[in-house]
């Protein structure tokens, strides 16, 4: 259906030529390989002689014959190729007496790929006219009567004038690329044409030269002094004693003298508790006269090279002052002298506009300056009156006695009684909230030390009772639970509610609070007395032992270095006999002995000098058998993960599986570690983050790509209902936590055997014996 000529040429009134067509996209001639565009095979056949109907060019340039025309599109052949011409045009200047126009330079860019033109005028500061892009990139028609065609490449050349939207541009030059391109087309490019002078700028320069200087030319030349002494400052400290006046104080001052222009500024050094409301600036930076009599009138400031004259007299309320360039108002004989570096020194007094400022000391740079320039060597600080008074007050001062609280009366706790004595308003004592946040339970980090103990008693029935002592690090409280024993006559359960326990022998009814049990008071082999019950600590759980070893600065009995020094000192005289005893115990020379043999041998040598906890710490530091992290499997981790899922009643496994499948676009069951980890964190799985990292590391990987993990195996692992029974002995939560944190050498230590060869190497006694023999 052809366009109806009766309809106006407006959007919505014209129709496509091919109504029955089904594909209206542009022909594709490029393909991308490694993000690089290349010509397709289809386009190669088109170039070889089988043109496609859609790609056949309809317009041919006049400078080439049709057989020599490149059949590629212009946007491919001339991509990012631009011709640049320099031109100028005349702009009318209104209300200007000596000139009627202004010459404005600009650049014309001709884009070869589509024949568009852009005109840009370079911006100049303070030009007063809008500059920049005068005409945006577009195709421009030739003026009438040839307005049916657009400007082409042959219309631009040096010396030609082009009219763009009523403005005539004279082309005077072009860049090197444009000249070479036109010459290759067979177009001759003339030499550059000089740009005519701008009459407007000539008038401006003429007016600028005729203007009179607003300020007179200074006769003082201080540039050389400024360049020689810039950023060089002499610094002194002093004081101004104003205590003789009512409400006066002793002001401490810092005086700075600038060598570049002989100016002085003074700042007051005040403390936060001084109670002064004045600002820190005592004197603004200026020249300081040597002798101060009174404040002068305008024009009497001899430190300023500008002299001010009052041209309207004193009777006028608002006088008018001008600069006296001839210095006629200055009396040469009465010029005032100002402070220089010669007038400064320790012990000297400066008259700062009627205030006597005494200089007491200076900084090391100032000392070096006066030592090198004037040869001074004595820089002893002057005596400060405030120091003398402070010494006198110190002799008479008696320290205030500490406020003593009344003794405890038995009501409430000691903290409650002390808080009530300190204030009239009854306020509950504030606990250590920072310690609570630091030591409160975080995942598998319980911050609770558990010890196994038995009661020491003369009664046979009490001697067989076993207890579990829990020490909570968040608030230093203790709870005791009794284990149930068959036919013991005791029910077991809670023996002592969670509370702070006072040490035995402390005075209860006193003004000072009694000392309570702390974490450092608990160790294996130690005895604690709680409410007149004696408990012997026989064992501790893995978490308590690991916590003590990781914080050995708080627990000396778990500090391996201190224990090794103690053992080294004790074994040095009997080292040979000690090694021989170990050889007899271990005839096969395996280097490993049982823990009980190790404990008995160490006790025979050190006796009461070493405790059971210290022996256990040595055994844990040099284990006989270790289980490496690489030998672990998912069966070791499955019980603790399923326990956390069941305990938190988690029902988000189905949604987790949907998230994992949605990220797997190829539906092959493999995903990168980053995406699996993002899904696990987004699903809020109630398992510790470190344990999840170990689980992801143990998943099967793609045979060809080591960075892809099987998320199907992960879902089977997390499924607590259909999970297979473990094929290995599951690990304890403490071992799982230790593996997750990666502490030590990523190994699980066991204390049923001790590697005494590694212990001997750590003691390093063999080299010392050889050194003594030599």
C-alpha cells in the first residue's frame, strides 16, 4: 500500500511499504567472539559477489565510480573518523562606540560515518558570552534554493564560507588528518588563512592600559625576605601576671615570631578546667611596637606602607579616606620602631599594648637559630611564678582520705548496700555490661567453663559424690550440679544455684566487699571451698581447657612456656637419667607413652612443684596421636548440624533448595562456592558460620571444573529425616568448633598418649649439655 499523498507527512499518517513482512530487524553483519566484533560468513559472501538485497547501498558518493565503491556500510568503514576545521564568524556588538562586531573562533567537526556536523566554540574565562557547543551533532541542509540536500564533505575546505542556520562561518584551517584525507580523495586543500584581528579585544586592551592604578606602587621590597624565611617561626612560652587586678589570673601564653615579615601573634594556652570563657587569641598576627603610648590615628600605622588621608575633615560624621601615594602625611622623624628577632630572648619582657609579657622558654628550633646567628649558649628557662606557688602548696597539701562506707549489715548484697550509701536516691547497682556483651554465649562459644569435681569429706557417703561445676565468664557466677549415682541415697540435680561465691576467710560484715571466686582460681587438682563444702577438681571439658590455653595470660597453669621453663630447670641436673627412664618405659622407641606413665614420671621429678593441670597442659601440647582435618568426612559433621537444625525447629530447607536450583541455569547440579554460600546465608540456617564453611569445603566437586560444588549433596546432607546413619564415630561439639576455627595446626588432639620425643626437643637440653661438656 503506497503512501496517500493527500495525507500530511506526520507521524501516524504514513504506512510501511511492506505490510506483509514478518521480520523488520536490521541485517546483522557482525558476530562477537571473546567480546570482539568480527564479520560473519554471511557478510563475507556478500563482499565476494553475492550481495544481499537488504544491504545493497542506495546512494553512491560522487568522488568514486560505482565499481570502486566499498560495499560495507558507512558506519562500519568510517567509524569514529571525524574531519576537523577551524573557522570564525562575526558576532554583532551592541552599544559599543569603536567597534560594531566581534570575531569569534570555533571548530567545525564533520562525522564521516553519517555526515553529521557539530560546531564548538572553545570556552574562555570571563568572556561574558555563552560558549561551548553552538550546534549539536546533526545533519544540516544547504540554504535555499538548494535546501533539498545536506552539506557533504566536498562543501568544506579552507577558504570556503558555509552558512549554518543563518550564521556564516569562514574556514581558515584544518588538522593534519583532515588534510591527508581530502588529498587522498583528490581534493586540493589550500594553505591556512590568518584569522583577522578582533576589534572588540583591541578596544578592551586600549581601555585597560588607560585605566589608573587603584593602589600606589609600594617602595618596600619584601619578596626576597619572604622567600628566604618563609615558614620559619620562632616560638617562645611566657606568661602575663594579671593577679594584681580584681579577678585577675596568671595567663600562660605562646608567642610566635614570623621571620618572613617580622610579625608576632600570641595565643593563650588554657586548660579545660580553667573556667576562662575568652578566646585563645591573645594578639592577632601583626607588627608589635617596642614602646606603646597610645592608639594612633588613621595614617599613623608606620608598619603599613599605605598612608591614609582624610579628605573631608573631622567635622563630617562619615569621613572619606584615600591612599596617600606620596606619603605626605607621614612624619619621617617620628616613625615607630617594631619588635624584631633581636628584641626576643628568655627572661625579656615585651610590652604588648600595655601588658607586660615575660618570656620563660623556647623550642629547640629557636635555640638553634639564636645559637647559629647570635652565638648564644645559655637557654636556661626562667622561673615561673606558678611553679613556685605550686611547690609551696604541695608542702601544705594533705591528701584527702578515701571515703569509708559503713559496714555491711546483711541486707541484700554488698553492691546494693554500697550504692545506697553513695546516693539518697535508691538506684540498683549497674553490672559490667561491656563484659556481659563480650563473654555472653555466641553460637558454640558458650563462655562457660565446666569442671568435674568430687567432694572431700570424712563421711564415706559424701566422698563418692560427683559434681559438675559451671563457671560463667559473663558475670563470674558459679552453679553446681550433682550427678545421679545408683544406690547412693542422693537425688542429684542442682546443688547450688547460679550466684557469686565468696572465698573462705573473708570478713562478711565490713565496709569493703569480700573477694569472690574468679576463673583463675579453678584448675585441675585444686581445691575450692564453697559454703564449707570442699571440692577437689578432677577434670575439665575440652572447651574449658582450650579456653585456658588460648588465654594463657590469665591462666598461668595453662601457659606452656612457663611450664616448660619450670620443667627445664628441674630436669637440667638429671637429664641423662630421665632420658634413660623413658627408654626403659618405651623399649620399641616409638616416641609415645601413655598419659598415666607420663604423669607419674613428671611427678617423681618435680613433686609438688607442678600441678595436675600443668601436666595435662604439657600432654595436650605434645599429643601422641592426632587426627588431621583432611581425614574428616561429612559424617563427622552431620550429628552437630542436625542437632542445631532440630533444636531451632528450622523448616526452610525446601526454600533453600529452590534458591539453589534457581541459580543453576544449566540445571546440572553444580554451583560455584560463592553462590552456594550466598544461599546458605540468605536462608538463615541456624548453624555456626565456621562449621558451614567446613561443610562446603567437604562437598564433591565437578570432575572438569574444580570451582563448582554439588549442591544436591549439600541438600542430602542437611536433610535430617532421610540422612544415612554415620559410618564413623561422630566428633564432639568442642572438636567441631576447634576444626571450624582452624586453631593450632588444624588437628584434633587426644590426651591418652604423649609424644615425649617432641617434649625433649622443646626443652632443648641436649645442646646445653654439649655446650657445658665443651
